[in-house]
């Protein structure tokens, strides 16, 4: 059995010891969900700059 670390609290646990994997507990899973809903996490945004020219589109 390999120990893994909970991404929320850092607790070491085995995958078989919880139903909330990859979290160590349901509480940590709920904390993580709350962080996403509060927008504490985010995905990197792409550049807001638009290209100067758009490529030509071939007509059908």
C-alpha cells in the first residue's frame, strides 16, 4: 500500500482507507469544493490579445 498526501491538509493516508480519494476525508473534499466555488482556484487564462489578422477562409 502506497501512502499519498491529501492536497488540502497534507495528511498521509492510503487510498484504501477512504472513500473520498484523492482527499483523506469527506471534510477535505468539501473544503476543496468550497475553494473552487469561491474561485480561490483558477485555471490559467489565455491571452486576451486578438491577432492583428485573421487567416483567410476558403469558400466552399
